[in-house]
């Protein structure tokens, strides 16, 4: 919206106006399974604007014009942007191969991961290398459905002295948008329609390995325990086994409570089969061997510290908005923190046992070169069958 220009104004003139009147206008997409949903993800299109208090009327007027009048029919400019996006995506694959593989693996268990794969993962990469002849038509159709007052939630972060005036000006912006909106709905493939093992073929001498499985839900003690277990895995067993012994550049474990997905990953990894075994081996290790008191204390401090890091006013406003949209109350956050702090060795063992049982249903995605994937297919046959050649 901010890079196609406006009627009578080229995109570079609009970019200059944005720089003069604002501290930036940025957009992004996010899919999250909110607290009140079991599986279905809500999809949000965010636009963030920041400006000085005195420039707010001009900044909001510019935002209104971009929302209503952006030149989505400028096919020449759209073609340029399409090529830029395609190039950026292709160039990001190898530097962020672990993220691509992890998103791909998680989509079988979470609608959120499925949408994220469509927007910034393998599916988006494939889409960007497809036919762009109808791009303007499709963008205008999406724009007509999304940019409506009924879809909008506005969040304002400002000082007390200007809040009342700011809200009035924001309400004027909202009233300028077309009426109506659309209800959230689920579409596309659901769980069960994705391969248990998939290979993403790229011209690389190293690999990126990911595995995903069902995990505990946000708001439960089990989720808090899995957070601590993930920290123990990535700073202990996985680091030593995959990084130190295996020679990979990195190894990770994380859990997403709002999507109920636990994910393993490795980065620039010379080994595939051994890494997949290490994912399972890490769970087996903590299922039978409790961490020491010092290890557990450090993991709890690490997990808790992530939630209490200082934020700027703008960051606080954004975090508050997302918590409100997805149903995360302060009481829930406190209960989560209390559960983390109370996590004991027995809780870690039970979490590891539970995830180890889920490992049999895990999805595995490996990004790597053809020879390495062919070798790994002797142990994991589907890697030789379910292959996607990435355009990088």
C-alpha cells in the first residue's frame, strides 16, 4: 500500500511524504490461534504508524489516502515489486532455512503455522515464482474485502495530554472507511493432509532439519513445563549433540502455546539422520534423567526473563493490542509465570515423556541438497518421495 503511489503522485513522491510526515508506516500479517479457539487461527493484517504529536493530523490523512486510494492498478510498479519480493524470498531461503523448515513442519498441527507458511514460507516462495498477470485484479479484490470499518480494531499509544484529541482524529479516519466486514473463516487443507516427512531440495552442502508435534495449550501448567524443557533442550542436550558433536551451526527447540505445537530445528547441519535421532534422544534423556537443580534454576530464569524484558512505549502498545485480540489476560500471564517458577524435575520428566509419545506422530521437514537427502532417505524413505524443489 505504501509503495505503489497515489493518484497523481508516484511511489517515490509518496515515500518522501511518508518520511516527512511520519516515523514510518509498516504493515505485516499474523496468524494466531486465540485462547478461545481450539485450533482455528485468526488472521490479522496490521498497519503501524508512528509520528510526532503535532504531525498527527497530516499523518492520519496520509494513512487514509493510502488505505483508500493506493494505486493498485499500477501494473508497471506492481511488476517491479513482484520481482523484488521474489528476489528477497529466494535470497532468504538458505540464510533462514531452519525457519522455512520449521514452519512447514508445524502446519500439520496448527492453522497458524499453515497460514504463516502461505505468507512467508515455502508456499509463498512457490507463489512468488508463479503467474503474476492478474496481480492487480487480485490485490484489488483482497483490498476491497479487508479495508473496511467492520474489520478494524484501532490501538493508540500516546500521552495523556493528547489522547482525547488523538482518539477523535482516529475516529474520523475510521468513519472514512467503507462499511461492512467479513467474518473469520477456515479454508484450505486441515491437519492430516500433509506428508509425515518432506524434503525441500536446494543447492546446498548443508541441511536444515525440523520436526513438529502436538504440544500443550497456552494457559495450562503443562505448557509452562514445556517452555522450561525447550530451554533445557536447546541449551543442553541439543547443543551438545547437534552443535558440538554433530557440527551444525545451531540447534533449537521451542513451543507455541497458542498453536499447541512443539518444534525442533537445526541450522546449517552436515547431518540429517543423526539430528532427527537427536530430537527424539533429547526427549528420552529428560524423560529418564532429571536436570540438576542448577540447570533447572537457570532454565527457569531464562524463560521468565524473556517475559519481563523492558519495552518501549510503542512496543508496550503493540503487545497490549495483540494480547487483547487473542484473549490473553494479565491473570493468565501471572498464572503462567507462577507455573514456570514452580516447575520441578518431575514436571520436566512428565513433559518429556508426553512429547516423546507424540514424536511418533511428528512431521519432519528437511531442507538440503539432493545427495544428502538421498542418503537420509535410506533411513526415512518418505524424504526420497515427498520432495519439493525450491526456486532459489
